[in-house]
C-alpha cells in the first residue's frame, strides 16, 4: 500500500488524518498534513483507510 496527499495545498489543516493514524500522517509546521510513512504495512491499513474516508478535502490517495 502506498499513501500520498495530493494536492497538499488543499489540506484544511484539521488534523483528522494525524489523529486517526499518527504512524503515517503528521501535521507540518505550515499547518498542513504530510505523509511520514509512504508505504505503511498491512497492520496500518484500517487506520489509513479511516483517515482517507474521513478527510474532508478528499486528498488522501491510497494505491495498492
Ligand atoms: S484529514 Fe485531510 S484535510 Fe484534514 S489534515 Fe488530513 S489531509 Fe488535511
């Protein structure tokens, strides 16, 4: 599984993804989310999917 945030400048900075899965998402100093683990293991699949589903900007992209 590969994860990215695109386009990142559309991030609303609400921190939902980093709350949902802090192993993969982190809020940057600029207030936007960034991916810190681009290829998370299967153990994080559910949390990453939740973050993707809950992202109000719909910018979290998961590729298998
Ligand atoms: S859930 Fe979406 S809008 Fe919210 S911080 Fe994460 S990437 Fe940004």
